[in-house]
C-alpha cells in the first residue's frame, strides 16, 4: 500500500464511529474490484471504481445483514448504501479459500454445501431478483458504451443458450436467498465451518446457481461436486437438482465473461481480464458442447427427479 491509499482509507475511517479512533496498522486483504482492509477486529470494504454501474449497494446491505442473521456471514457493523463502504466483523482463525485450498482442506466442499443449505433455507427475501438472461442483456448494454471487443462468437453462443432459457422456464424453479457470486475467495474456512462474504451480486435465485458457480470457481472434480451436493441435500440428491447445477456451470461462465470485459474496460489492474473473459467463454462453449449437456437440459425440461 502506498501513502495515498492509506490516507484515503483513513479519511473514510474517520467518518465511521467504530473505526474513527483506530491508530493501528491497516492490513490490505484480497479483492478483485474493491479495496479490503483488516482494521483490528473489523474488516473495511471500500468499493472499486466503476462498480456503481452494476452494483446496487442498498440491496447488498440488506442481503449482508440477512446473511449474518442466517449465521453464514460475519456481522455487519456499518453500511453506507450511498457510497458502498461497509464494515463487518473480522473472522479470526479463518483461511481465505482458493481452488487449491478446496482441494487441500478435508471436507471443505461439504462445509460449503452446509453453509449454502443454511442460507437457502433461511426465511429472508433479498431485494434483488437475480435473473441470468436479464443480467446478460444489462452487461451487454454497459459494454456497448465501452471500447472493448466481445470474444468471437459470443452472440452466437447466447443465441444457443435460448435452449437453456426454454428448459429452465418449462417448470417452476425454486427461489431462495442466494449469494450468486461464490468466488472461492468469498469463502472463509475455520476448519469446522465456512463463512461466506461479499454480497454484491446476491439476490433471489435458483439455489442450484450457487452450487454450480462454486463448482466452476473452485475447479471441482466429480468427487468434490458429489461431496458438496451430499452435504447440501443430506444425501438425497435428485437428478433434476444435479442437472440444473451442471447447466448453471456453463451459464455462470457466460455471464462472468461479460463481467470480466467490464473490468477490462474500466482498466481494473487486479488481473488480466482479457484472458479471464476469454478463458471463461471458452469453458462455457466446451460445457455446452459436451454431449451430456443436452441430457441435463432434457432432465430439467421434463422436470423429472
């Protein structure tokens, strides 16, 4: 961290009662779009530049508080919907997860499945309705105003995804409070439980989106998928649920391709977002071209278990 960054963070802290008198060292933590700091027993999140284009901070604040009430996310100490600045309780003795940590830490996919189960079954209604195809259209609209190229064939694959839209709409889908952006780094593992953080994209959604997206983010193999599903459903996994999870693996890559291009256009230095978007898109195409994908679509369309 340079002196300007520290000074900017401390200026924001001066307006937050719980942090105003803190004089200790700030510890910079992870984050692809935001600046996140450990401030003693608290965690300070300062939104990244350009995030106001696609994040509703008022919705996020409600979801973060509901998730804390559900017991899956740290307590929210402060949240300013106008600026997006948020302070939460710091989780001690927790490892920030990565795909490697999910492979290394025994039973961590099961702990994630149990955390999702708690969240999805909590009696809460998040303000935002996470709708995949509406968000694809929204992100395409944002990109139309920016100087960045879509991957070759992107619109063709979106057209192919109409078969997914049709299959998902053939039967009523479950709707639950969902995280919707289960990046591995949004999971904190103590070894006995997993906490979930960062509720920027959260909303009411088909719960299988969360499981499918985490599987993709974590590079889960079949055994990890089954471990997570078994913990989530306490062993009783239905074909329809598994098929929706697989379908959402491809769809999350299709959506987050566009998110990556928005980061590229906004000159976010956190990662090579051109490669990020291209890799996401290639994986989505590969999943959709797999012969088993059509079988999963048929299962979902029929609504069979």
